[in-house]
C-alpha cells in the first residue's frame, strides 16, 4: 500500500509483490496522492509495516516535514500499521534554521529507524523508544548493524 506512484511502480516490478495504490490525484511534485480517496483507502486496511521518511531530523524536535498533508499521511499510516520504519539518510540530520514546521508522529518501542550513518552526537536521544539500524550499503539478508 502506497500513495506514491514512484514507489508503486518500483515495488510492482519485483516478482511476488502485490502493490496497492491509494488515491486518485497525484501531486505535480513527487507523484504522491494526498487526496481524500487516499485517506479513505488507507483507513480501510491494516498493514504489518509502514515505511515513512522525513524531510529533516532535528535533534530536539525529531522527524519533520514541510507539508501538513505529509504529516497527516504519516499519522494515517502509523494508525493502520503494526510497526513503523522511519527511513532517513544521514543528510537529513540537521538543526538548520530552515527546519520544517511540522512534526511526524513519535515512534514506539517496536518501531525502527533506518539510516546510512550513525547520527551526530547532538542526536543521542534518538531513537528514543525505537530501535536504530545503521544500514551499511547494499545488503544481503542479515547484514547491517543495530544499535
């Protein structure tokens, strides 16, 4: 289940994947749907895992996005998922003044943050309750390091 045309197309090309697209109208930037139809589809299903991303990770405010529709979609997805994966590359860790104003939902103890490098010292409180996984590039089953 995704609201992203790019993600849907990518996942649907893998043998054995079943991909469901939520929404009817795609934004002209990013190719994602945030219309009422997307929320209705999401509210009607349950999933094992929601995979989210953030525009920026702030050392105090946490995972941030620029648009209200992105924060709303993240909340809708975490509501229907048993577990949430937050995927953010190391370039997202910044306390820059251009911080997006909207926080994403806090992660729970059974959730997972996936990134490519250990966060800077200012982020010691991260991952909070969630588990942190440092992905070390293209992996095979069982690789990567957990903190």
